[in-house]
């Protein structure tokens, strides 16, 4: 398994539904943790909203239907203090299914192995590709800047 009893394992500090502020230049991106793994070491799935904020004073949370992108990444930027937990929003049933993907030719939802992927599943399901924090921060820098006066 993932070895969550090993030294250095800090995923317990993150919960599904945590909202994470991610700084990028002159703006802040917001992501929701929709999956944390006990099987794949230090891996989590972020739902990165395509909206930015001028600072950490995020008063209005994104709606469930807000446009977003999914990124598998390490928990390290949060546990090491680079990114900040700023709130919590329970995940919906639809968000729970966002972790359905292929890993090494098999289908997984969360940490549940569902078996070998069919040809169709290999074509339509995303592969679990893990992105470094710099790529996620760069993606935020390409989102529209917050409008003046927006909080």
C-alpha cells in the first residue's frame, strides 16, 4: 500500500474538500482537494478553478458548476507551506467521480482498483499524470486576472 505509517507521510494534514490558495505572480488561484491517496504516496487531485483572486481574502467560493481543470500533484506544496489552506467546501457526488482514471492500463476511482481498462476506457478516461507545482502555478498565470474591485 501507500505506507502512510512511514516517516514523512503528511497527507493527514489535507482533507477532501479543503480549499487551497495557490499564488502565481499578481494573482491567487483557488483549488479544491477532491481526492487524496493512501495508495499513491503523497498524491492528491486538485480541481483548479479557472478564476483568480487579487489576494487571500476569498469571500465568494466558486460554484460547483464553475469551470475548472484537474491536476494530480504532490501534497508537498501544502504541507511545506508554499500553498495555503483557506477554507473547506464539501465535495459533491459528481466531484467524487472526477478521480476516475487509468493507471498503468487499469481503471481506478480514488484508491479503488476497478480492474483492467477496456479499449474504450483507455481512449476516454484521463491517465493519472502528476504535475509539479510550477506547472500548476504557470496554469494560473494564464487565467484572466481578477477584475479591479473584485474581492
